[in-house]
C-alpha cells in the first residue's frame, strides 16, 4: 500500500505511522475479503440449514447470525479497523497541521488556476448532520467551520486511502471514472456542457467527469466548506479544472433546466428520507430535458438475497450509518418518479471498476441489464459498482 497521496497535499509520515497505516489497511482487506467469506460459509453450512423457514429478509438473517462466533469476530475486527483508520491518520495529520495548511494555501493562491472555490458560510447544517460522527469518523465532515481549515479534508483523504485498501482506484476515483463512462456509453447522444457532483466531499470522484468530458464545466457541491477547501487545492495540484460550491442538496445553486448531468456517489445513504426526496426533486428541477441524474449507491435490499441484504446493512447497525438501511429499503424507481421523473426513464446498472478492467468488459456490462451478485456494492477486491437514476 502506498501511504503517500498522489498530489501535493502531502505530509511526511513517520515510519511508525506508515507501518501502522499499512497494517490497518491489511486488516481491513483481511476482514472484508477473508472473514466475509468465512461469514457466508458459516451461514450457508451451519445456520441456514437449521432455520425453520427460509429467512424473509436481511433482518431475519441478522437475527440468526448475531450469536455466531464468526459474526462476532467479523464485527469486532471490522469496528476496530474502522476506528484505527481514523485514529492513525488523525495522529499524523495533527503533527503536521501547519505544513498542510501552508501547502493548501500555496495551491489555492497559485496563479493561472482555472478551477474556482465559492464558500457560503451562511449555509445551515441540518440537524442530522451534527447528530452523529458518520462511519465513526471523528468530527464528521466538519461542516462549515472556517477555523477547520483543510484538516477535515485531509483526514478524509488519508483515511480513505487506508479504508479502501487499494480497491477504489489510485486517486480513489474509480467510481467517478466508472459512472462518467457509464453515462457516455449508455447515453451516447449526451454532450454535457454542465455536470454537477453533489455531496462531492474532496472532489475525488468529481475530477474524472472533467477528464471524461473535457468540454464540460464540472462543479462539485457539498455542505462542508472544510472539505471543499481541500477539494479545490487537491484539484489544482492534480491540474484538473473543477468548480467547488458550498451549498445544500436541498437547494442546488443552479438555475432551472441548466444542467446536463447531476451525479452523486455514496451520498444518498447518508441522508434522511426527506432530504433524499428534496435532492432528487432539485436534480429534476436543474436538469435540462434529456439530462441525466445518476447516483452511485449500494443496491436496494429488494434486489438481493437475504444474506446479501444482511451483509450490506451491517453498516447501519455497527458503523454509525443511521440512514443506510432505511435508504436501501426504498424502491429506487419510486424515489425518482416521486420527484417528477417518468417511470420509463428510470435506469440502473451494475458494472466492474472502470480503471481495473478492459474497456470491452466494461462496455459489455454497461450495455447489459443490471445483474446483481454477491460482489455488487460489497467493498472487496472483486467489487462491482451499482448506479441508478433517470433521464429528465
Ligand atoms: C459519503 S460522503 C460522499 C463521498 C463522495 N461523494 C465519494 O464519492 O466518495 C457524503 C458527503 O455528503 C455531504 N453532505 C451531507 N449532507 C449534505 C447536504 N444536505 N448537502 C450537500 N452535501 C451534503 C457531506 O458533507 C459529505 O461530504
């Protein structure tokens, strides 16, 4: 595992911190690949055959699995690894916070930078946002706090590097590449002029949209000003033009019918239901006729066998993701039609990771109907992405 990030917002980590990052990353890979396999085997060989009737859903599988040693080992190690992800990187970031701020300042004030940053510190944080440290990340995304500088972005970027154990792209951007190329292949008539990534955090999945559609203006929107400061400096360092705007997904800062693609990634499952509805209605408002809303997400529970539904819902119970299961219990087509999209314009897709596979294999998957399997949405070395949305 490479502990240096592939851009200039880097800190010199001690040998101890680098070793610790590698150890935590390996632990996560072991839990999510190997122990996850043991968990499934335990269910299939020792639990399922003893059930009086087939489990109705993931909740029934959860109930049956909770006393099992395999489940307890998996869950305790996964929780421990998650906490270690953050504590390890926060420790080294705190030791060099000044260096990081200076690097960000130098990048932000660099001349000739085409990308922009517009912060709106009057942006109000909804209650749900302050209520929990989502996925056990201390301080959450730190919202609008100006005094936070770029540190929350650095925590997310360095933490994500450990968290992803190399499974999400060299610049943690495979989702962006995959979804942008999904749109390009599935909707070849689209020539986007304006693309908006909502809930963009540090813009890692925003930049591939500019790289895939170089003629488009690409925007990253988030409620967390601290992450956007980092996103802007990061994009500058990588030499990719993108425009970052602080705003809530409840009120996107774009005119009616002015956007060609609205994208989100791992965003909806962090919102309460009413905010999901507002965001999709906003997407409908800002999209031009023919424009595309595409959300990379976890697959819906209804599409999966009970064990897979249980497995993906683990985060809702044990990883401070309070809205995760409620979101996955929804009918995604209805989320779109309730917001004004036509039912026949709904689409979904399952695809391999764009930057890991041959172009032909990727294209074949994009042009085929969505087929769910145990790797769909499950972070592992064999992960397949899921996306859904609708055309305006
Ligand atoms: C899981 S992160 C998204 C990750 C990122 N899109 C990716 O591809 O990895 C969720 C993001 O949504 C942002 N967020 C939460 N509620 C929001 C809202 N109402 N409006 C805009 N951004 C919001 C958070 O600040 C955070 O950056």
